[in-house]
C-alpha cells in the first residue's frame, strides 16, 4: 500500500452570492506541504467549496497514492457520496425535477473522483472546531474572497507552521469521518505523526515509512512518534533541536 496524500479544502464567500474564495492544503507522503488558493467574482459559497476540492484533486491526479480529503461542507460530502448517483441517473435533474445547481462543477468533481475510484476517502470535518489545517484553509479562502494579500506556503512540512495531526473525534461529524472508497495504513488508530532528527535538522513525517527512509542506517539519527503539539515541543527540547515549531 502506498502512503496517503492528505487534502484539506474549503470555500468562503463575502455575501452569498458575492466575491468568493477557495483554498486547499495538500500534505504529501514525502513530507512536503503545498497551499492553494483562488477566487471567483461573483460566486457562491457552495461553488467555492467545490472548487477547492477540484483544484486539490486536480493537482494530485497523476499521483498513484490513495487520497484522503477533508471538507467542512455538508453539501459537498452529501453530494459526492450520495446525491450525485441519482442526479446522473435522472439526467442531472434533482428529485424535485429541477436542474442540479453547479452541474459543471459536479461533473468535474465526479470525473476526478471516478479516476481515483477505490483510492479516495472523504472526511467531514466540523468548521471552526479548532483543527489547525481546516482553520488555515478557512483563512486562505476568506483572504481570496476579500481580495486580501496572503502568502501561500509550499515547502517542507517542518516549516508549514501548523500541526499535521488528522482531525480527532472532536473535529469530525459523527458517521462521516471517512468513507468506504479506500483503506489506508498510513496512520495508527491513535493518530499522530513522526519526527526525525538528522544532522541537526528536524523533519515531520506523516507516515512511519517516510521517517524510516530518512533515519535508517544514519549514525546519530533520532526519531519519535508524537500525537500533539506539546509532545512535539518536549521531544525537540529533549533532543536539543535548534528549530522550534510555531504551533
């Protein structure tokens, strides 16, 4: 099983309809993070939620790894995991006999989903519930909706500035924490991620295999699994690592 790509997407609108912004954060198995953002004027909140997911899935469409994508949009989750099957059978008409709103985006999202069939899992995270990457996605989307300047990060996970922990039970809507589209061994049930310390440099790793690849056979290398930002700080202090995460 290949390691998993994690995606967090979001959308925002200043007025609905109004100026819109979308965002996505992608965490790659090799320990890199890439933030995306964009906007549309005028737009709606639902279009922005969909465009965030579409942009992210498009960015990884040539990658073979399974993907797990988190969104706080109930419409997006219900639409792609349920309603869309009926819409397609009915010629893109709703059960009430009306045309499906945003059919163009649903078709794009459906194509991306079908192309990764069996290797894609959806998770429904609560909005504004304190999960750091979901909150970061919201900040990016809101900035684009308001036309504000914001720096998008692309680089090693060690420098992204937020925790890589997956959403815990307190962040997820019950019954929709994942999907049956794929299975993944990238995280233990307890969650967490790995730190490695080699040559005075610290890196974060989403999976053990990524960490193992960096420390295996390297003299003096250190590694540790952590499950919270506080635990991460304590480990780095113990190692005497120069870098301290701003979490």
